[in-house]
């Protein structure tokens, strides 16, 4: 497989809007789930709230975002498997990080 086929549009940044739906927001457990999921992908992934971007592979960065219940955020992914990364991370938000 040639490099062009392996990484189509590797420089394109994909973005997806998400909302924090779980009651307690992004605390340690959801942040750990985000990091665990993000590190599965070989692309750069950032989470943004109110213009502040943090690396989605950094638990400390995620905890500084103040991702309280109802917060609107954007996920940005650039590189190989960016679309799959966005889908996997958005699924965590949609499933309320598997909290009741």
C-alpha cells in the first residue's frame, strides 16, 4: 500500500460538535475514558471549549477544560484515522461516558 492510499487527506482537520450530557461532567473517570480512546488513534486530537484547546490525549489538559454538564465542545482531529477517532470520541459523549 502506498503512503498516499494509507493516509488520504492526512492534513485535513475534521471537527465535530459535542455536548457534555452526563450529570457530573468531565471528571477523572470520563477524562480517563477520553484519553484511553484518543490514544488508540495515530492522529492529533484536540478538545475545545470557548476557544481553549487541549490535547485529548492529556488527562490533565482535559480536566482543566471545565467540562461541566451541558457544556458545548468541539473535537478536532487531524491525520490518519481522524474520522474514526471523531466517531469514537463522540460516542463517549453520546453515551454519557457510560454513567447513569
